[in-house]
C-alpha cells in the first residue's frame, strides 16, 4: 500500500517568509510525528499527534513553529518568519497509534532558508 | 535525562568484514528500542524493534541485540549495498509516545 508522503520535497525560501509543509500519513494510522534533521545529525522530535490532538508539543523550537492535523489524516507544519537556522530536512512519520508501535517515515521535505 | 548515543560516528568496512554498531541509552523505563536504516536523501526505513534485555532479532546480514544499557547491530559479511546511516531510537515507558534518536552511524562498505 501507499506509504507516508510529504510535500513539497524541496523548498527554498527567503528569511522572514512563512512556509507550510504537508504530511499524508498511511491510511488508518492514528499517530503522526514531526521531526527535524539537521545536516549530519540525528532526528529531533518536534510534535506528536494522536488523532487530531497534540498531546506532546514539547519539541517545537519556538512559537514560530506550529502544526495541525485534520482528523486522522493530513498534517501541516507551519514555520513563520523563517530563519536560516530553520534549514533542515523535516520528516514526518506515522504509526497505528498503540504503545510500542513502529513508526514509518516519509521521504522528508528539504527546507533551505536563504 | 533520556539520551541515546551511537558509536562510532562513521565506519568503513571492506566487503565481507563483519563488525558491530553500538547504541547506548539512558531512559527511565524502556518501552522499546528501534533500529532504522537511512539512505541519502530518504526517510529512515524500519529494521527492528527490541523490547526487553536479552532479546535478539535477525534480518539477512543484520542482527540486533539488546541489554539493559545498550544495543548492538551486528553486520555479518557486509555488502556494498549495506552502506547507509543506521539510526537507533528509544521510546520511554512514560507519558506519550516520544522517541529519542541517536545521531547515527554512517556505514561505508567498500567492494
């Protein structure tokens, strides 16, 4: 079946602009995660959704970052007033939602802030 | 503080030269430890989940083991196509389903 998809695959923007990143999880997966991966580094947890609620937003770096999810479907991560340090790959993952559930990742969105 | 440390950062092997990657963790109650493979420009691909000390799992040339403090990913007779970054993640047995990832081991297998 279809895996996790993300769009756009690449985004170049100017400092100060807002960007919106999209994630389509695997159908039926109730849990959805956003991560940030800077070049050569591991994954940094941003936010977790169970359904359309976000029990854990602890990883969002600042109030410029926000995310929402429609039901148990699409999620968008919005970065306002982008800064150069926001440049990274933003990865989305989904899982069935129970404990000890394996996460399946999308290909990521590569964001470059000039 | 929950933490995951992977070593070495990079590993170069000759084809057929077996070795091990290490993932050390500190977490207040382990729900699960996960290994992923990540190819350049792609998202991580799931390999294994380990839940309790003493558990082992195998897949082709890969074998993952778990103790109370660390996990090893053993690679037997690697091939060039095993070249990738291998990521380890732990899930804490408290609160919500938060995962902590290590920074990965970049494996390069030369023919």
